[in-house]
C-alpha cells in the first residue's frame, strides 16, 4: 500500500486542519496522530454499512479521546456517512458537529465522549451485551495514552479478561504527549504494553502511521480482549506541529493552514 498516493487519507487530514482553523478549535495535533488508524478501520476493517448505519451486527467504534472529534468527523464524511460540506459546521454556533462527540448529532458516531476515562468501560458493556445476544459485531475502542492515567480505565482493563471479551479490541494512541506535558513526565508509561499484559490482555506494538502494520494488527485473530499499542506522533504529517505540545490546544492561523495544506498535499 502506498501511503503517499492515498487521496482519501490525505483529504481526511486536510479537512481536519481546515476544520480546526475555521472554528479556531484546539486538538489538531491529537487528531492528526490517529487519522491513519481511523482510515484503516473505516476503509479496510470494520463491518459497517453507510446506507444502514444502525444495522444490528455492525462493528462499533468508540473514540474515547472524544476531544479528537474532528478526526472522526472527517473520516466519517470521507467514508460517506454524511456530506463533506457539513464539516464546515464543526465547533460553530448552531452547527451540527459539536467539539466533543455527540452520538445524536450525526450518523456513524456510536458513543458520546469527551470526558476521559469512560470509553473503555462503555466498550466492555457493549462487548458483553453482544456476547449475550450472540451478536458477531466487534467493539473497538481508541484511548489516548494520557487517558490511560484514569483509574476507571484500569477497572475496565481488570474486568474484560475475566468475562472473556474476545470481541473487544482496544487501540492506544501512544503519541507520548498529553495536555500538560510528556506522558512519561506525568505518569511513566514506557512499560505500558507489559502493564496491559499483566492484566491478562493480548498486546502488541505497532507503528501507528504504517497502514500495513495497522491493518495486519487489526486483522490478526484474538482469543480474548486485545490491545494494540500504536506508536504515533502528535501532529503527524505537518512539520511544525509534529511532536509539539503546543498543538494540543492551539489552532492553525491562515499562514499555518496554507503551509499545512501544502505539506499534506505533498505526502
């Protein structure tokens, strides 16, 4: 697969930057660290139907780090859940797309999120419900690495293997930056894979910007709950945003938007 010629993927990234520029919203860096993962999920992996987004046996995705909503909105639009023009209403007064995810706002959003630490617990409940109903749909949850500091995340981690949730898959966006600093400076996470394994999860590590590695990890069969630690870069694809803490909360101005678009067009 050639990432440099993937027009859909590039368009998603460009829309993310445009949305945060127009709305003057934050979290563009947090969005760009997960777009490659979302692209593979929605274009290669997940069992979904854009013409019937509520069909009962679909795979369901939970973006627990709901502040990165622009990335999911742009991906859903590119996949055909709604018209791309609606992206212009992101984070605007009376717009259809709120800054934090609202499942009632737009087709394709399964769970309202934004308050960190809730997504995995919701995912455990949804995965258990599917098993009890013999529903083959998978539950996929994406967590931020900083979010993994939340105690509620670890309560869910402890429970999932004990009820054999082999239909639950977690991806950790391990970009190593959170709102106020390096994740390892706030709570040490270099041993994050081992910590999940000690709670009896299947675990692997990948490059979260390598489409082939992402797809292979997502397709690999699992015998129980599984976590993929995806090494990513905050602001990926835009040189002056990459691995910079300031782009957790900053939005691009006109000049920065133009440079971002030029760089993304060159991917």
